[in-house]
């Protein structure tokens, strides 16, 4: 009985590896650095000066080794005439493909969607939901 169980465990492990279901590889320090440098470059190219009325004007990056994608997430919070505007975007720092966007003016969410590669678009309703989905789907968060 022990031999059969051991055989099944080994066969299962080999099958997972052959089908590409092995533990995802981790990003090297060089890959992470390359992604961080590209994210910084693209952020400053797209936003050469801090927008007027900006309270928050930032970005973060994450290199996903499994998909070989360098994600950048930007966020901007502005206040003008007692009204807040919050925007987020997640995109590929090298190819420019947008994967997620969020916009809120005052209390009204006017845009909230995530489009993971090779999946249908996900429509969300709140900033918290957006943050959760972006972290879950792309490994990047504010």
C-alpha cells in the first residue's frame, strides 16, 4: 500500500511539472531592478511635472516572473474646490498595455475595471474592491 501511495505522489508531482504547474519562479534581483527603473522612467515621461492641486502623485512597480510582465501602478489624488478626485492605473511598464483603471470624483466612482490578460473584464464598484482585485490579479498594490 505504501508503494502505491508513493507512486501516486511521484506521478502527481511529475505530471504537475510537465504541465507547467510547478511552483512559479521568483523574480531575480536584476529583473526587479530593471522593472523598477523602467517604471520610474515611464512614470516621469508620462508625468513630467506634478499636477496642479495634487495631494498624492506616486507609482509603484512589481515584476511578475511567471508572466514576464513589469507592472506599474500609478495613483493621483487631487483636491480642488473641496472636491477630491482619485485615479489609479495599472499597466505594463514596457509595452504600455493598460490592465486596470479607477477614477472617483467626490463620492462617485466613475470608472473601475480590471482586465487581466486572457480573461474577461471585471467591473468593480469601490476603491477597496479595486485595490483587492489589483493585488490579487497583478501582485501590485498601493
